[in-house]
C-alpha cells in the first residue's frame, strides 16, 4: 500500500493569497498609526487635521460592526437588514447607564450592552434557525423597526432627540480624549479601536479555521448534507447570529462613547443597510474585506463633500455614486473587493 | 441481530398520508433494498428514520434506541448516517475538506487520518482530486464522494438514497460494486433505489413500496424471480 502523506490542516489554494492580504492590512494599519502620530515628530505642531482623525475613528467603529455582521451575513450566509438593532442597543445601553448611573463606567457598559444584544438576538436566532435565508431579510428588517419606534416613543430613552451628554470613556482615571502624551483628542480612540479591530480579526480567523468554521461552511453550503454529517445545523445558525449581535453591539457602545450622543437613527434601516453594504462591498467572508468596506463607505462621502464644495455642486453626489458603486461592484466583482470567488 | 427496526410508522405531509403503517427490519451485516416508483415514499422513509421529518405515530429503533426522540446529529453519533438523495456534496469545499466534514463529530484526529487514508485507497479517484472543489467533480465522482464522506463518520449503518440517480450505466456498476464492498467491510446497508434490478441483485432482502404502503417483502432473489415484480419494476 502506498502511504499518502495527509496533513489535516493543509494550506489551501487561496491561503497564500489570504496571507498576503493580512500583511497588506497590517501595513495599512501601521501606516495609519504613523500618520496619526506624525504630529509628534513634527516640531511645528499639528499637521494632521483632527477632522481626518475623526473619519478614521468612525471608520474603525464601523469596521467592528462590519466584522460583526460578517459572522452572520458572511460565514453563515443569510442576509440581515437589521443589524442596527444591535448597534443601537449597544449605543443606548452605554448612553443610559453612563448618564443615569455614575457608578457604571463606559467599559462595564460595553459588557452589559453585549449581554443585552445577546438577549435581544435570541428571537432573531430562534426565527433564523427555522426559516430559509430570504425570509430573514424581512424578519431582521421588521425587528429593527420595532426598536426604532420603541426608542422614539420612550421618554426614558429621550424620544426622538435621543440621549446626549454621554461622557467619554476613561482609562485609569484619565479621559480618553485627554491623554497627555497623545497629540489630539481622537488618538486614544484610534489606538483602542485598532486593538479591538485587530483582536476581532484574529478571533474571526481562528473561529473560521476551526471545527466551528467548518461546520458553519457546511451549513452555508448544504443544510441537508450538514445534517447528514451530524452537524447541529440549528445550533450553529443560532450561534452565528448571537456572536454577530454581540460584536456589533461593541461598535454601538463605542459610537455612543465617541460622539457622546445616541439617537433613534441608530436603530434605523439606513444604518442596517449601511452595515450590510460595507460587508458586501469589502467581500463577504473576508476579514480584511469587512474592514476595507467600512473604510470605503465612511471615507467616500467625506471626500465627496470636499469635491462638492470645490466644484460647487448644489447637491450631495454621494447617494448617486453610492448606488452606482454598488451596481458596478455587483456587476464586475460580485464577491466583493477582497472576497474570494465562488464557483 | 436487528440493527434497525421500523414499526408502524405513519408520516404525513399536511393532509397527505405519505407513509402508511410502514414496518421493516434490517439485520446486522445485511444489505436491504427498498424499491418502488416515484412518490412511493422511499425517501420520506429515509428522512423520517433520520428524524429529519417528524412521524405522527410509530417507532424507529436503531440498536434498540428510539430515533424519534433524538435529534438528527445525535443519530449520526449513534452510528447511522444518511447519504442524501441528489448527493449533496459541499460544492465550494475541496474534496478533502468534504471528507473531513464527514468526520465532523469525531475528535480522534489520528484515527480520522487513518480513515482518510483508507478512503483514498478505496477511491483512488478522490485522492487524485482531493484539492479540487467538490462542485467541479462529475456526477459519479460526487456520488463516490458523498458515500465516502458518510463512511468518514464510521457508521455502523449506512442509508443510501438513490445512489445511482442520473449516472451513466458504467458508473452505476461501480457504485454498486462499492456498496457491496462497504457492506463486506462490515457496514449494514439500507438502500433505496429506482434501479430495482441492480438493487435487488446485491441485496439480501427487499421491500416493495407503493404509494406509501409496503406491498411486498421477501428475500431479494425471490423478489427478482417474482412475476409481478418483474413486470412492474424490472421491465421483463
């Protein structure tokens, strides 16, 4: 008998390419860090405008959300137009707890928000393990709207105005916006969010290349076969939704902590769709893609605002170009910019 | 020894009575074939044995344990695996990963590796193509893969649903040879087929299903010789 060498974990065709992608992302992140700290190296003071850093912080926050939805709409494969529920929940829990209870700090509120989101994702998970993917679009969308109306009509949550005056988070008693050795008030957020995005990227990578990841792939590709292989299909579907919700909630908490406001638009359909399109543009089931997608969707409208002023357009061209961009990507690269092609 | 025992199983799809008082037994080491036309309830029976479709009344016992109170994935762990109709390989996953998914619930990595070697020995074709995406295999190769994948869970009993469907006659022969070989290596087999001739030829016993009811059961060679069966299913 000819002995064949088999390793259970062999590099796949796409993996070398994936490694290159990881390196590329690291380089980009390092470059961003360098730019943020450029001020430190220039004796004449500020060279990087704070506005630029603001855009980066928002991009990083949405990267977290995009990595979150990747677990559900990417690895499990069903479309969600309701992830704003979890984003909004994170934001509102942080808003409520940090403004109403002086004892609870920002970091604790993130954890509580995660727990809340996990609980709120249970009905979706329950539904998701019972119906086919396309129905989930309607279910998630409707679920999200329920929470928007709850937020609008609740006095405790501030109604349409939402909740303002959320304190910026503190680290070891120092406000994150006023860390003495950092040149601008955004740098603290940039560092922490980069760490979180990095951690999530690693976390996702490890999960996807484990038993759980293989099981999710089986569920995504063929439920009947997955059942026949002894995969608990329903449990994995639920797991994907809950994990996804919990991660998205972290993004919401940071959004509230960063902008100091939480309003009902955080439960809005627009935000849901934005989170979803970030993933689709970047590439479903691509970690670097999810991050890139978030940056594109955040940065492009900001750039266009500048262009609009420059050439004196009477309207904001973003939504036209946004639609156009989606059509073009779906036509020429339906797997997303960094996604892997599916035959 | 009785491996699988189905007693008075009744299954409904809404108002449609799909399986009527179905009873069958499969003994250890046997190949049992279920034959019948389209819509006779063969696949329904397979799926309700695996508890993918709930049964209204009746019993399914696998090695004396009730399957109807267990989830599908637990039944797989008990040692009964289904090769679903239409193959259902994971199309965008490599052949080898498909096989490894077959060993999904097993944690004994070194044994899994050994089994993988054994499978490649049995299906050299799959070894040649182990890096290829399963969706790009031919129909026959996909059927081989689906069967091999089921073997990766080390089943004591294998349910095969229409393994010859849509395949060229020469491939069908190969598939049936494989089934016999798997059986000789100690796996009990319940086979559902429209290709009654070949299914009965390799089987020890056979059951004939018609519109959800069992109309006949006998030793396979007796069924092959039966005039009624010959006329209705064997085209002779």
